[in-house]
C-alpha cells in the first residue's frame, strides 16, 4: 500500500475521532442545558424563590446555549471534513491496483 493511501487512511481516522469528540461535546452541552432548565423550574416552583439564584442560573444557561450552538457548528464542520477525507481515500483507492 502506498504512503499516500496510508496517510489518507490516517487522516480519515483522525477526522472521525474529531467528529466523535465534537458530537460528545455537543451532547454534554445539551445535557447541561436540560439540567439548567430543570434547576430553573425547581427555583421558580420553590417556596423560597430567590431572584439572585435564578439570574445566576439563567446566565449559566445562556453560556451553555452558546456552547451548544458552537458545538453544533463544530459537528457540521467535522462531518464535512470526514466526508472530504473519505472522498479523497475513495478517489485514491479507485486508481490503485491491489497488491498480490
């Protein structure tokens, strides 16, 4: 197998790892949003409603939503990189003759 094909395989594997990492980060951000929404509901439904606590959690929620938006874009970009790396590898493999 040529070095170009090996490098293309390595690149594809690295792009897949990056995509998985971005997907995990997005999933964690979404879980954080759900947790913060739950905390907000608990504060609003509690007898000891505290505006300061609510404002603090709402600011954390805004940051978590910003993170989720960023990770959504990162997932889209890394998916595109995976597709591109797979295309390059497929293109290389089409003109390489199999080794005996």
